[in-house]
């Protein structure tokens, strides 16, 4: 792809809608069971019309338009229409609580709030009377002559087109609200220049010149999904279809047949678990062939196979591995994983299936990408090398837990992608933005001799045991969660003699295991069985071979209630709210000591 450099996202969107006018951009599954697509030309017209509609509502420079919606064509049009008024755009999740919506709409000083459904509209109607800056709430589902109707705004904008503003690189494009795992979410101020520092570079290090297709299921309220599936997509002339639901992703993959995929480790962990479970149920012959195929694929990475081994691997690939790839549509060139660390064992496993996963690293505050593996430079277990316009330093002065001598310390990021600060939170901004322009990420990691960045934990999450040993709990949790019987884990031990863990079990898998052992029990007795506890302990020993002795949980609490954003145990971006999990299980945890 020829190098196209822009100074704002408005220019970028207009140029792409001209350059790729007849290409498909967004696909939506309709009632007839088929995906229906619109073109870049149609999308560009929608942005123009909505921009005029927003102008009719009084949206102007430095105002804020907020949206509560899942990924949609209307979401993307609202974003670019807002930017064309040189206003700020802020997005929220449909799954958030009303009090979260209220806090963010008030904090970001929204003038217009767009909502995806009439159900949400009815829940937030009172915001207009409560929040001084909020003048209008627009309902995407409504089609009337009222200014509360998204479709009426399109009609008004079509009647009276408005010439767009072309913001300066230093102008704010929007606020991305952090997940709020340790308190109230903060509005990360990102400029047009911040995002373009990523968007102008990424297509140069990953070839996106072909009209690639993705399946969209990462929430665009999260910076990773927004940049990858909205802005990079528009820049490069890609297309994406919207997954119907999280439960239909696998079916939608087979229908859409994407060539590239943007996902988070949780998706790859589910693939790992799903394949392992399927192989266990497929009988001893298939299970043996599968295991041999994985071993040979791993061996091939380091040494030449014999003719017999090469033949066996080809058979396994044709009979088993190809069917697994087929579940992704059969056209996948590579997948990009971000938002949190991908377990190296999972990454290697998926790589052996001939599905290339490019792991990267970034944060909302860095717009988001700091480093990324590429097809030419990939090292499993790392998050790649820093982008060409980004510099990473490791500050070991604030971290004492580098017992392995890897050079671990806090990751500090420099570059044009670093945020402007937190909205209306000067003191919080000063805590992380250094005088020399560096951003303190709060993440622990190191750079190896080949220049690849490795993430090993979070400074805020690490703690000391009574014996002075440091523990980074998420590293321990990731190992344990590789077990097909354990869906989620919370490891705790701050200032305690040893670690304990809360394990959320896959009830179906555990029940099948017990029934195969001919163990008779009532449904409400499953977690109390000594056989269940022994199974979990054995799984921790098996999958936690790399866990140090002092890190290994000595006592366990078992549960089958999955942690979700709805029950308050996860953030909308699916990160564990450690404080919430601890409070829920506090009595049981303390009793273990």
C-alpha cells in the first residue's frame, strides 16, 4: 500500500471513502439469515448527513457526543460525524450499569447522547434533567420526525449539508474511559495526532494492501477494538461484518470467512479449551493422532523431521488441523491479539495448528499500540518490538521483584501516541506523565537481547508474601486457567504466609469427569466432594509446572458462578475487578488462614 499520511481522522475518512468508494465496508446479518453490506461511498454519505444533523443540534468545536451502543454502522458514522464538527467522541458499553453511564456522560460533559435502543433510551431519559451540559438524547431505533430520532438527523443533514472542520493534530478526537478496576474510570484524552501515530504506521509494518475482511466482536468502546476495527479498517479499505452475539462468533466466522482477525486472549483461551475438550471426546485414535501432530509441529520449529514424521504431520493436518482452521472460515491469514498478555502455551498451541497469532501490547493511554509482532518478526511469548515511532524504556528502580535477573522493571513509553492526559484530573495525569514526555504504564516487563518486549505483570497487582517473596498473581492465574476444568481464577496472598485461590469451575466438564469415575452425587454436592477438590489440585499441579513453589496456591475455594461484567466481577473489557472478587469471597479467603 502506498504511504498515505494524514493530520486528522476527518481527512483520512473522506480520502478512504473516495479511494475505496465501491468496496464493501460494513456487513450486518438481517432477518433473512444473510449478511448485507454497504460500500465506502454509502458510508461516506451517511457520515456527511449525520454531520449536518449534529450541526442542527448545535454540536460544535470542543463539544462532546457520547454513545451507548454495541458495534454498528451507526456507531462508526456517529464517530466520524462528531469528528467532522471538531467535537469529542466518547463511547460506552451497553453492558455497563446505569450509574456508570450517568457518571461518564456527566464527566465527559456530553452535549448529545446517542443510544442504540429504545430500551436504553427509556433508562437514560432523566439524564437531560440531571446533567447540565446534556441537551439531546438520540435514539438509533426511532424513526420519526422528532429530534430524538437518529433517522431524522440524517434527513436534516441531507437537506442542509455542512462542510466539515479539519482538526489540527493536537485537537482532541475523544475520551476513552479506562476500565475502572481500582476506582472510578478516568477519561483518557486522545488527540487526532495520537491515533494517527498508530494508524499511519501499522499498515506499513503489516501488509493490509489487499481488501482484507474481519469479523467484529471486540467492543469499540475499548481502544483496541476502536482503532483496529474502525480507524485502521477505514484507512486501509478493509471490511468487517458484525458478529451477532458473543455466543455466535464461531458460526459467524464460518459465514463471514475473515482473512484477518482482531481478538483478545480470552478468545484464544476458549479456542484452546474447546479443541482440547473436543479431542478428549473424539476417541483414543483421534486423540493420539492429534497429540502426535502437535508434538511434530513443535519439533518442526527446531529441527528437521524424518520422512515418516513429515508424512504423519501432513495426515494429521489434513484430517484434524484443517477442520479446526475451517471453523474460522478457512481463509484466515493471521490474527492479532491484544488488550492483555496471551499465555505462551496457548500461543504455541494455536501456532502449531497453522494459525498465526501476532501478539501486541498497548494501553488506552498509548492510542493504543506500543509494540507488535509482525509476520516478518515474530517471537512467541513476547509482545513484539516497539513501533518505529515509539521508544520503550525499562525503569528497574521502582521494582524489586526481578529474582530471575531478566531486567524486569516498569515499562515507560515515549512517542507521539502518548495521551494528552486524563480529562479534568491534573493530579492523576502528573502521576503517570513524566517531565521528559514518558508515560509510566504501571506494567512490569523487560526487553530481551533481540529487542522484543515481554510483559510479566502489573505493579499495582504484585504483592509480597510474609517471607518477602514477590508474587504477580495474574501470571499464576493464567497458568491455572489453562485447565479445561477451571474457567477463572483469583490468586490472593498479600502479606500472608502463602497463596490461596478462588477457582470458578466449568460445571459441565467437572460433572462429566465425576460421572466417568462413577461417582454418585446430588447436583448441590459437587463442589463439596473430595474428588472435585482433588481434581482441581491435580489440574493446578499439571498446568502450573512453571509456577514457583511459593507462588502455588496451598488452599482453594471452589465456585461455579462465572464472573461477568453484569455481576460486577469483570470490567466491560473483561478484566477481573480484583477488589470486587476479594470482597465477595473475603470471609472464605480469610478463613483459609
